[in-house]
C-alpha cells in the first residue's frame, strides 16, 4: 500500500497518510463497529478527490479493489463512515462557506464545514439550517447530507433532503458532476452525453420508468426516513429529474459530495418553549396528538427512566427543573413563529391543552429560561457518554421511527423489550415524529452481551417494521441496519436499490459494505470489543 500512497501523494495537493496510529484513529466512528482503512487522504480540493476516484477505478478495471469512503467527523452511529481502503477526510481543508445569498437565503458550502460553524454564521444573518442534528458541534454538512440528518426542528421543517438544492459530486470514475432538478428537455440532453454521467442518467431513467408503479407504491408512512435510497424523489410526474435526493442519504455509496447548495430558513431567536410533565403514557400521547395540530417547531420527549438515571449519576443537573417523584414523561413543545401574535396564540392553545392533561407545566419566553428547560431534553447526552463499569450505552437500536399514531404502541414495545432482557431503560427523542432514541448498556467484551446485541436488534427492528415504521429516522442504514433493508422495503424494492448501486458504482468502489448487499454475517466480525467515541475529538492532518 505504501507505493499506492506514494503515487497518490505525488498527484494530489492534499496529504496522504498511512501511519499505524492514523489508520487506527479512523478505524472507528460513532458506531459499534471497527474497520481499519489502509490510506488516509486529506483532500484540498475536488480535483484531489477526482484523482483518487479515477485511480481506484483504473485499478478496478485491472481487477484490483481499492474502496473509497468519504468521512466528515465520524460521528455516524451506523458504521457508515468506516472503510477498508482509502478514507477521504473532509474537515481538515474542505470546510469553507463559499457563498451566502441573503436575499434568497441560499448558502453554498464545502462538505467538510462543521455544521455548528455554518449555523452560527447563518444566525448572524437571521437565517438557519433547520435539520441540524444534536451532534451539530461535532459533525459536518457533508455527513448531514449523506445521512439525511434530522433533529429537534424536523417536526416542522423536515430533514436535510428537503434543504439540499444542488450538489457537486465526484462519481465513481472521477467525473465531477453538479446535480440539480432538470426539466424533461435538460434530462434528455444529459442522457445524450457519452460520459459516465450520461450512462448514469440513461440507466437510472430507464430503471425508474420500468418500475414506476413499484416506486410510487413504496409506502413507509412516517414523517421522516433515512433508510434506503430515495428513488421515489428522483423523477416527477412532469418528467423533471434530479439526482440530488438520491445522493442525499446515500452515505458515500453513490458518489462523494464536495460542495452543496442549501436552502436556509429565517431564524427566530425568540421562540416560546413549554415543558410539561405527564403521569402516564396515555396522557402524554394525547398531548402529542393535540399539540401537533398547532404546528410546533419542536415536540420532544424524555421518560422517567432517563430522569432517574440523571438523578442517580449527576444529582445536580436537573435541580429546580423537574419535581420528584419524576413524572412518567416530559414533553417539550416549542413555537417559533416569526409573527409574535401567531406564536402567542399557538402557545396559549398549547397551555389550554396542557391544563387538562399535564401534571404541571411551565412556559419559557426568555433565553435563560428556555436554555434551562432544554437542559431536560439535552440531558440524554449523559446516557450516551456514560460508562457503567465496562458497560457502555450502545447505539444499536437508537433510531427507529413509526407512524405518528403508533407512538404509544412503540413506547410500550420498547419497554417490553428492555424488560425482557433485563436492561436499564431510558428513552428520549422526537415525539412529534415518533422517532425515539435509546441505547442499552452492554459490555462488548463479554460473549453473552455480544450475542445479545444481534438478538435485541432483530427483535427491535422487527417490531418497528411491524408497526409500519422505518428502521432509521435520521441516522441511516450504514452497516448496522443495512441487513434489515430488504425486510423493510420488500425484496422487489430492495432489488431496485441494488440496481441503483450498480448503476452508480459498477465496480463496488464507493463505500462497499454499507447500505446494500450487506448481511449480518458480514457485520458481526466488525463488532468492536470495547465501545467509545474517542475519535470525536479534533483531528488535523499530520504530515
Ligand atoms: C451523540 C450523537 C448524537 C447524534 N444525533 C443525531 C441527530 O440528532 N440527528 C441525526 O441525524 N444524526 C445524529 N447523529 C448521527 C451523526 O452525528 C449525524 O448523522 C451527522 O450528520 C454525521 O456527520 P459527520 O460529519 O460526523 O459524518 P460522518 O460520520 O463522517 O459520515 C456520515 C456518513 O456520511 C458519509 N459522508 C461524509 N462526508 C461525505 C461526503 N463529503 N460525501 C459523501 N458522503 C459523505 C460517510 O461516508 C458516512 O456514510 C448523532 C451522533 C452522535 C454520536
């Protein structure tokens, strides 16, 4: 591999590294898996990435396999940012905000920009990018696009796909293309190209046209979904065609994103936030249903077990915020209407609902009060970063989403599962989208716990699918959930996903082992012996 690294270093402007410690460093991400890359590349520009891809493609033509994995900050919890070949790491150099059109609210940014850096800049212009993940401080824009990330504001605004207007993408053979919605005539022009891009448009259009009914009938009736390839968003009835929604959420399995043009929203720094406690799941569920009708900008939930966990491990964190005994659930509802009058009206209606259903509630309109209430929801981080002896909170069943009307059944099912395996329960998440997070404490150095990982996953994903849900609301398939894709979408649609992959990546160079063609047998050997998220600390090229 040293020769390959040397060749690449001679041809690109960025740094190429093969040191043992760097490879070790990039062998983990936010997931429970481990896989060591052979070469680390810190590209300085898209031309560097094109050269790496072209090189890998030429090797493949000669029967040699050197996969490419794009990487932001490696916070991915599905194992999507791991790879065994060349790891193309964006944040070191390709992290610039290139253009902000304040009139149109459109921003052009390089893939490796830190999400929170972009968000802070947007705030100063009265704008924001709504689908920010809770990992905003340690994740990139490229990672958010590739995962179709979402977060607390998704209930009102939607996920990353909705805000991604155009992308610059390096294809498997090294061609750089710009994706954008094309008219029928523009599509025909693309299909006439003799390049690989033309081939992609021709084959994909044929695939969609031939399977139109099947694609239109894909019905996962959830308000968010990051599983699979969003084939249903590519071609519209008017004949217009866009690769962008397909690349969004594709986890570097179809192309490497270098730049993005994103639509932002106007930002209201003064929302109203309401926190309410509930004695049981029925009352909380009713409140969710009724408050949803008011169009909240966030509708989040934490349960009693999370609060008990915080009390036990960090007694001061929630002092003065939540009364004891802890309620069964706390909901946080936010209204961020730019019109003060509208915001007040909606908040008043929410209060009326809560007077009937909640044990108690409080309304925060100033920044300090709001920050204090958000602490309740953000206290979930304490579980994620906590270690209970050698047991760690593992992200293995952390992102299922179900149709909104099945939230109650979903929560009961999760409690049953945790009780069945005698696991410590704690759940939190996006009640308004029925997208919940929970991470069971297990010890990956123990054979019994390692076996349990797959048992729990099987039962959990089975439950989510049987409730009409999706295995991933926002964290994507990666290696973790890829084995459940066929079950989720059915074999016919899964076959289409495999064909999409083949069209974009005939030599299986782009992040193989992620999203499609993955079985549990493939991923079981990658399970780590010990889980931690050390890699989330800063890294820069060492040359
Ligand atoms: C504590 C914690 C909380 C989280 N909360 C949320 C949340 O609220 N919502 C949410 O959606 N996610 C969440 N995540 C998951 C993850 O942080 C996000 O999805 C995030 O957007 C990933 O960004 P990243 O820069 O870390 O990407 P990485 O982990 O580096 O990569 C993620 C995926 O994107 C691909 N990728 C990265 N860059 C590119 C590129 N330039 N071109 C093509 N593909 C690329 C990678 O190959 C990989 O498949 C959380 C994770 C943790 C650890």
